[in-house]
């Protein structure tokens, strides 16, 4: 019998840092009271050498057979887009988001739809009983016969049921509730989450069963547990959205089988998560005409162009230090644009509070929206609306020049499709080869020239 030695170690529950002694504050991430003691068993050197014996043989890449190994079709086009076209057999997908954002609802809808199209699907919940899950499914109008429900948190029992049932798809909700008996730490700890994810990955690769796991997030918005969890899985999806808005964005931040930064748009309704087929039209549905401070930006979310309304408001401040308040826009970019407007264009914003809001709860991080935000601020300050049929695309430099952006043709095609007649762009894009039809391009070299073209004269 191989001899085992037991020793204790201290693990940070936030970043996964491991130490032989306890710390009040983690030396790696700086979190207080995050070090938890765990027991670890090490086998003797003889058993370790025996474990090195090969259990599989390498294959030539030309000998690997891929026939019949195709993606599982997802009946939800928005979800299929984010996954790269469908679910890859044997893949492990992690979906994370804030509490109550709709992760379980989305996955239950997907499980019900795929149970009708591909066959047996197993939904494992560690937070709800099977009766509670069924009540939620009935509320959403879901009654698939091939969907199996299981309430279990013991990972060995879950794997045993997977091997007996042999489903096409498994959903584990959530990874923080699952535990392994061999580990002494509590469910949700770093060691439990890491080892549970590793074992689910092994069963997925060995059986070619696709597995979705739900992950909780911390107050900072990161996935709870060790960072290695994101490296173990094949795909990482974030479900984002403001609590007081009905729209949700499913964003891909890692995908071994498709493009990253893809986005699917959903709306949370009483009937569950409903796909938004034309998000640009939805985000512009309530736009008021001829209002100062309102402009239209064409932003890229993955490979999809989205048209969103950006509003700005300037107001005289009673304090020595004026406020700069963005909602859905980067604070650093807002400070840069207000400085350029003050120094290069001559707008006296030193005594003005500036507020910028992206309508619909979206968050814009790309520089292509610089020109749109700057025009919205200038429009509000001068009380001159931007032309109603115009969109603006361009990055603003520190000297006030306009710089070109990527995917210009795709952005302009989307704007033309939604009925916009003019587009204000950097002058280098006016002579582009694949110019879309139905929209006139107005080129500007500087932000000052762009303001003269965009703002309606009074």
C-alpha cells in the first residue's frame, strides 16, 4: 500500500495564492481574511512514479477522424452566435454573471429547446429542488420530455448519473455548490472549484458530452474562485446588463472554437429571456427628434455593429471643481474629450458639469465612439441639435484630429440599413472602395470641422 502524508496549506479564496503559513492579508491580491486552511494528502514517491506510466498513445494528426464530430445546433440564434455557431461536443462552457441577471433562466430555456432537437439533456441544480426547477420551467412555458432534472451537489454522484444517462448536453448550476468528498475544504472554495472543473473537463473530453457550468461573480465583477478556472474551460461567457434595464448582453471573452468578443442581445421579460433580433432598432426606438445633446454611435460588439444613442448634458456648476459623470462610457475617455473640446475647439467647459449616458444600459469602450460623444457634449453646450439623419464614426486624437476606425464598411452598412442618410467620418474614409449605397459620407479632418458639419445652424 502506498504511504500518504497529510499536511495543511493556506489558500486565498480570491486569487488562489497558496502558502505554507497563514496571512491576515493575501500577499498576492491584497484581500483581507481570505486565507483558508485546507488539508492535502501526498502519496509516496513510488506511487507517483507509477502514475507516470502512459495511459494513452499519441496519434498522427492525419489519422485523427473528425467525421460525425459536428457542432450541436442551438435553436437560439443569439446564443449560437456567441458560441461560434453551435455547441462543440466535449466542450466545457462557463457562463457567469451577477445574481439575478438571468443565467439560470437562459440555460433552462436552452436546455428545453435542445432537448426537443438533439435528445437527452441533463439539468443539474445545486441550488433548487427538482420541483422548484419544474415550476420555473412551467412559468416559462417549457415542457420538453427529454429534459432530465437532478438536484445534487456531490460531484461523484453527478458524474455517475452522467455516465448512466449518457445525455448529449449537461448543465451544472452552479460550480460553486459542487463539492468533492476527498477534499476537506467547503464547497465553493478555491480547491473545490478548481478540482471540480478539472474533473468535469475530463468527463466531457472522455465522453464527448458538452457541459455548461454556471459561475458566480465577485463584487468586482470577476468570476469567483481561482483564475485558473477560466483557463480550464473552453469557453467563458459573461451575461451583462443593468439591474434596472430589461436588456442583457451575453458576451464571449474566451472561445477556443470561435471568435471572442461576440455578443448576443436578450431581453428579460415575464416569459423569460427573449432574443432581440434587431438590437439597433430597439435601442433607437424611443429617440426624441431635434433634441440637443443626442447623437448616434455605431459601435462594434464582436462582429456585430450596433447603433446606440448617446446623450450628453452640460450644466453650469456651483462648485470650484466641475463634475464629469459617464454612464456606460469610460471616465478616462470622457476626461480626454472634454480637454480636447476646451483646448482645441475653444468650448469653455471649465465651469460646466458634463454628464454622458449610453441609452439602453450598454457599455462602450472602443475609441470609435469618441466623435459621437464629443458632438453630444458640444451639442448640449451650444444648444444646437445634431442632424437627425446623421451618424458619427471616428476616434479623436489629442490635437483634435479625427482618426479612422476598423470595420468602417460594416458600420456604415448597418447605418444605411436602418435609414440614416448621412455619416460623419474621418476624411480618409470618404474615398473608401467598398462605400455603401444609400448613405452620404461627410469627411472632416478635425473635431472643429466635424462640429460645423454636424450641428444644425440656428
